[in-house]
C-alpha cells in the first residue's frame, strides 16, 4: 500500500496543491469548523470569525503549491490561521489608530456587542457542561490548535477515541446552543458549518 493511499490527509493536500477544486471544497468541509473556533477565540465576533475563515481558506488556496511540502497539516493549518488572525487584529488596530473607525470590523454597535457577548457566554457554558474528557479534547484541538495524535498521547487514549469525543462534543455544543440561544440566527450559522 502506498503512503498516499494510507494517508488520506496527505492525499487531500497533494490534490489541493495540484489545483483540484473538489479536493479544496472537501478541505473546507473538513477543517472550516476548527478554523472558525480558532478565529472566534481571537475576534470574539461570530460574523467576523466567519468572514476570516473564508479569507484564511482563500489564502491557503492562493498558496496551494506549498501544500505538497507540508509534513504536519494540523500544525500548518493552526500556524496559517494564527498568523492570519494576528495580522487581521493588527490591521484593525492600525486603522483605529489612524482614525478609520468606520472600517474597523470589531467596532460593533452596542446591540451587536451585547449579542456577541451573549453568544460567547453561551459557547463557554456549552464547553463547560461537557464531560471532562470531551471538554479536554475540544479545548486542546479547537482552542489550543493541537492535532488529534498529540491529544491522544496527552490524554492516554486512542486517536479514534479522540475523534469520537470531538464529534460528540461538537454535537453537544450545537445542541446546547440551539436550546439556549436567544437569537437563533447565529446558531443556525454555526450549525451550517460542517461537522469534523
């Protein structure tokens, strides 16, 4: 069995690096949710986080020729996302300093700020209500950027158990948000993101 056949993630990277648009759509399907939660920790705005996810994947597509050289996809995705988000925050800060406050995406109306705060509080509560192992898996992967193998080693569990806990945690978080959301629109947007 070849290395590519035994490593679907590697095969996906190679296909995307060659310009395969269907493979790129699959990549977005598999990883956009992870990038979204990473963006949300930086931006604290659901709407802006969604826009930044699109921008991050556009950046990956623009630099797709480098994907064939990527050895650790989880680390690469985390690093690209983190760097992009840091630059976005810096640009927003620079615009604010230059007096272009209308262009700064993080300057929301009081209603939007309140809504985002409520949603963030609900998300935090949803994460806290998870059983310990699911919460640890979710936090390590979505908020700290660890890959599944690293989480498995750290927690002393099998990689497939990490995957199961991650999927289960995402489903429980979605259910919690759906049950408790005051305004269901942001939750519907979150539910539209693909499951891992």
